[in-house]
C-alpha cells in the first residue's frame, strides 16, 4: 500500500510538473555544472600541493588559485540559481494543488461537511499540503544535485584509484544502516510528539472557545491540571526525540571520520611507497565529504517520503470525495420563479435507516407564505434544506415551475433562494462587505435601500464609521437583533424571489423583535416564502400552515381552518398562547 502510494505520489508530482519541463531542464543543467565544479576544485588543490609547491611556480600558483576561486563562485551561482528555480517549480506546483483542493472542497456536499470534523479537514488543507511542500522543496530536490555530484565524483575517483575508492565505500553501508535505525526510531518518537501536540492544541482550542462555560462552572483548576498532564507528556516525548538525536549525531560523525582515517592511513602508506601524492590525500578527503552528503540526505528524504505518503493518502481521500448534489450534464437553466413550487411524495433520510420525512406533499404558489410548524425534530429545517437542494429527496421529487430540481442548474436554483437562518454568520470585515456579500456589484444607493428595508440603516448611520465599521471577530460587538437585521439586509440585496426564513426571534427582546419582525414582513412582501414559524403573527397571516409531526404533514390549512379542526395545531397554538 505504502509503496503504491509513493508511486502515485511521484506520478502526481510529475503531472504537476508537466508544463514546467523547460524549467526542469535548466535546473538539471545547473546541477551538473555544480557537480563538475565540485569535482574540479579539489583537483586544483591537489595540483597545487603536488606540482606547484615542489616547482615553486609562482605564476601557476596565482592562476590555479584564481581558477579555484572562479570555479567556486560559478558553482555557488549555479547552486543558488538551481535552489531558486527548484523553489519556483515546487511552490507553483503546491500552490496550484492547494487551489485545486480548496475549490474541490467548497464544491462538496453539505452532507460531507456535516459528517467530517472541521479540524480534520483543516489538517488536510494546511499541514498535509505543507508536508508535501516540504517534500518537494529546494532542500529535498537539492538531493538530486548531491546525488549527481556523488555519481560524477565517484566515477572519476574509481578511474583514478579504484582500491582506495573501494575502501572508502566500505564505510557507507554502516552509515546507511545507522541512518535507517535512527530515522525509524526518531519517526516513532515524533509520531508520539505529534499526537501529544495535537491533544494539547485541542485542549487549548476547546478551553478558549468555551471560556464562558469554564468560568461559570469554575473548572479553571481542573482544566489547567488536564492541560498540565498533556503538556508534560508532550515534553517527555520531545525529550526522548532529543535524546535520540543527541546519541545519533556523534555516532555518525565517528563513522564519517572512519572514512577520513582510512584515506589517511591507506594514503600515507602509499605515499611512503611513492605510489601516491600528498595532494591526492587532500583531494580524497574533500571528495569523501561530497560522497557522504547524499547518504545523510537520502535517509532524511526517506523519512520525509514516509510522512508525505500519509499526507498524500489523506489528500487523495479528500480529492476522491465527489459531490452528489451537482448540476446534471444537460442542466436546465431555471428561469426566474414564475408560478409554483411543489413537493411531490417526498421521502428523505439523512442516514439510510433513519427516515426523517415521509410522503411530503404540498405546493407553494407565487408570493404565498407557507409556514412550517411542529415540535422540535419534526423535520421543518429538513424541508427547507431540500428546497435549497442541500440534499436530494430519497423518494419523490421537488418541482419548481414543473422542473425537477435535480434537472436544474444548481446556480440558477440557489440564486433564486435567499435564506435567513437562526445562526447569523457575519464575516470578519466591514458592514458594507457583509451587506454586499454575494452581490459585489451593488451600488451604494442599493445598499442603503436594503439597509432601510431591514431596519438597520439608522443604526449604521449612528456609527462613527458608518458602513466602514468593522464587525465580526475583530470588530464591534453587535446585538443578536442587529446581526439578524444585517443578514436580512444582505438578503434584500440578493433580491431572490424565494425566501426561506427560520424565524428565530425568541432570543430577542421585545424592542429588537419588533424591528426584526417588521423587516421580515417587508422581506416576505412580493416574494414567495417558506417560513419555519416560531411566532404566532406569521402563522396567522400565512396562506398555508403545514403541521409536521415525525416527518409527516399531519394537518394543513390556514389559521382559521386549523383552529376549527381542533387538532394538533390548536394544541400547539394553545400551548404557546397560554
Ligand atoms: N445533518 C443531519 N444528519 C442526520 N440527522 C439529522 C441531520 N439534521 C437533522 N437530523 C435529524 O432529522 C430530524 C429532523 O430534524 P430537523 O432539523 O429538520 O427538525 P426541525 O423540525 O427543524 O427541529 P427544530 O425545530 O428543533 O429545529 C431530527 O431527528 C434530527 O435529529
């Protein structure tokens, strides 16, 4: 599994890089340049020691040093350029991937978001993508440069002295095995560190978001003790990882030096027998460094690769999630709503075995107000969810002017529906930005008109910064009623022919309630409304009231008719009235 994921990941990156082949070629040329230069510089050192010094050739010395400097400078320039180019290529690929993933996520069904943890999605969209970014960063791709140098230098060394080269290579398996052991144990350690950091973060997040709860139940001490435990665990795991690193570094240094010792010992004996020069020993010591670098990097890369495959699998899972609620291939563009919305024998369940709506039949004619009443959990919100096509019925159909919603272009449907729900969502930004959300082309006059209609214009005018006042998390605190009226003004601007209202005026005081109610009434005028009614005034004036119980319509009619029936509606009515 892990292996095939690695291949899929490589294939994925290859596709991402497909239109950047010319840049890749430039990078490879630069890296070859670096490899050749890093081979040549020690050769010059060798030449100076073995030829120039014995001959006391001053002119040659200056030339050799100038050449070495020039080569080093060129290698530096090429290496800098390749790092930058690699960064360019990989950052482009990652940015594109992040865009694609975000767009894809926004397009997923409501059901997907309701069944996934927001925290998990955040991890995929941020840290999993970052892990992949690290994998294809300059550091890692730079490994190919080191490998290139490795091969070039190795071949040239073998040609020069295969015996000594063979001896040096003896230390490499030890280095590789040592690295692998380390990588494996440090990975286990870091897994624990990550898990415990995650736990700690969750605790912090939960405490900050439920600070009111903590204070009112005076659970500060309990909460901080719990945090202390998590923090201590995290510290111990970190320490374990640090200990591993601390042990490993000197060990590698020792094995690395073993290589130098071999060159020194073997080389010195050869020099004594006149078969080797001092310069060659110096050059070989430099080459040893060039050979050792990729081995260290390689094990680092294997570690990153393993982390990245875990991330890649999660990203793939997100990519594989495909929305069911989409426009069909030959979608009908819904013209502006004309006559009637009809629920035709609609059944629905969120989970297969728990039916929520059963055989729902009703019609809403143009400019009518249809109210949904019934006890909590009866299915009122679910009906509105189906009308906005956040979900599809599991049985029956919903028609708008005779067109099945599933046949319609989704945009053309949702643009005709405005929703005012109980939880008002204001964005971090100015009042104006909140009002024109979804209608960015609105003129200032239209904005004020909508604000007037929603009974919020006077309040906005009373603010020193007016429409430019910041609201949301970092802005001024608005009352529940003010927030709701901003949301209503937003809906006025959208000017959709159909409104879904979840009248949540219960939480408001009388004064605010009056304001909000007045703007609701204005909103419903000349529009077609489906209202989850909590208040009697709306219910009374509704053209039709549907009484829902356990997902079924048990009574339907207007207020007078239903009162006369003396059934469930009257019971609910009396309950509220008394
Ligand atoms: N996303 C969901 N996934 C699974 N079940 C759900 C989901 N949303 C609602 N339900 C269930 O569907 C049933 C109907 O819920 P719905 O929200 O439509 O009721 P409601 O009449 O609007 O209630 P309330 O007046 O309390 O808002 C309930 O039993 C509820 O638990």
